[in-house]
C-alpha cells in the first residue's frame, strides 16, 4: 500500500522538488550572503586601535590604496586627506569596507571594484574598527 502511494508518485515528487527548490532559494537569500549590503552591527567600526589598524591596513589595503594611503592610479582611491573618509561615519565606513563597492555600484566613480573586506575575508569586526580608527587619524 505504501509502495502504491509512492508509485503514483509524479505529483508527490514534483511537490518535493518544488519544496526543495524553495529551501534552496530561502537559504541563498538568508544570512549575510553576497546579495545586498550587510547591515553594520550596532557600534560597528567604532573605538578601534589606530596603531593596530595601520599594520592591518598595510597588510590588506595598501596594495590598492598605497602605503601612504594617497591612492594608486587605476587601483584604489586616496584615503588620507579624503573628504569622503572624514565626512563618513565610522558605521558607514564599516558597512562600505565589509561589502566593498562593485564596479557597477552607483557610488563607484573609478569603474574599479573595491572587494569586500579588501579581499581579506578573515578581517574581524574589531580589525575593521582598528583600520577605520587608522584612516580617521589620517584626515
Ligand atoms: C583590490 C584593490 C583594493 C583593495 C585591496 C582595497 N580597496 Fe578600497 N577601494 C578600491 C577601489 C578601486 C575603490 C574606489 C571605488 C570607486 O570608484 O568608488 C576603493 C574605495 C575605498 C573607499 C572609499 C573611498 C572613496 O573616496 O569613495 C574606502 C573607504 C576604502 N576603499 C577602504 C579600503 C580599506 C579599509 C581596505 C582594506 C581593508 C581596502 N579599501 C582595500 C580598491 C581596493
């Protein structure tokens, strides 16, 4: 009897397939995946240690933004003496650094992409706060 039910199967299998597809879609949309900007946790990017941030900056960001943070033509923009960095809140800088800025992002004016976390996925929330403290100290 159980076997009969299964052998009548196509509608059941179809339902199962649709449910499975839905689960995949929900899984892909949930969490802090690559789609859309991840919201910054409260207090993110604040109270960092600028000295530690300088080391992290030199390791992760300087390849594109320059060791002196004055930018590198065709790679990354100037971050020292930058009205953008000076005028943007730590929380908004945090969100930008975590998400990067794709080449087709409306705010992108160089046509070059800024990778999420500067391409270093191991940067922690605290490390990014340290980098922000360092960048703020250069204004
Ligand atoms: C692979 C190169 C690359 C790396 C590595 C990189 N960036 Fe960027 N970054 C860019 C580019 C390109 C832009 C400019 C995009 C645009 O045109 O808006 C940018 C923009 C920015 C901006 C916005 C500046 C502005 O005036 O709009 C900030 C802030 C920034 N990066 C911080 C960082 C930090 C902090 C790191 C290290 C954690 C980092 N970047 C690593 C390429 C990079």
